[in-house]
């Protein structure tokens, strides 16, 4: 199963990589790490995880390839709300390129699963993937994992993405809704 994961920087990256560390990398391949422009820390942390997984493999087991995709941030920290629509549209255009246009014309195909857990840029990635569904194109299965820090209320990203994703995972029972796509699994990280 090919897997793409958005690393949203900071704590979101730590949570996403913690989730990935439990996976069998031979089964989930190839992996694509989607990071925001200028987020060198997330790239470095993903490289560290890949190196760790490669060192842990048994003799004869080959770890599948991985790659990085860099997209512009939908909104920078402390960015004015007046300029956010412009940067969000730029981020959406880049996301559409990577999820719809480039796979359609140049390959490889879009990942089978897109794992999201974080800040606003994951919303534009989800919209780009959802556009594929509207157009009848191959679209990844969308899984959103709400942050462990969200104990009583969903994040804005969670509220926006809940109706769009295929599986919505929360880590606290109070956040599990009545919808069929909501899943409470306890602490995942």
C-alpha cells in the first residue's frame, strides 16, 4: 500500500512520525513525506526515521523507497488573515499539481493512503485529493488523526476535515462523534 503523510512541523510532525514508526515499512511502500516549504526539521526527522527503520530491518529484507514533496504553506505563523487567502490558494495550486496533475501526466500514481494530522496546510491537501474524486480520478483514502493535545474540542482542521475524510481518528473518547467514519482508538502516540 503506497502511503503519503503530511508532516505539519513541530508537534504535528512528532505525532505523525510516532504513528509511522509503528508501521511495517516493507508493507507501506513507497512512502511520500509531504512537508511545508522551509520546514527543514520535519525533513530531517523523517530521514532519521527512515534510517532507523532501515537499520532495524532483518537481513534480506529491503526497505521500500521514500520521497519528499515540498509545498508552500497555506498560512504562516502570525500571518495576517487578510493575506491568508492568497497563500492558501498558492498552496492549493501546488497540492493539486502534486496530487492530480503530475500523477496523471508524469506518474507515479497518487498514493493509496494520505495520512493527515495537523495544521491548515493539510486542509488544502485534502481539498486537492477530494477534487480527484469529484473528477473521477484516482484519489487516496484520506485518514485524519486529531492531535493528542486535543482533549475536549476538535481543532479547526479537524472540524473542517471531518466531513471530507474517509476515516477520522481521535485519541480521546470525548471527541468521538456519532458519525460512521469516527474512530476512537485511545492513545496512538
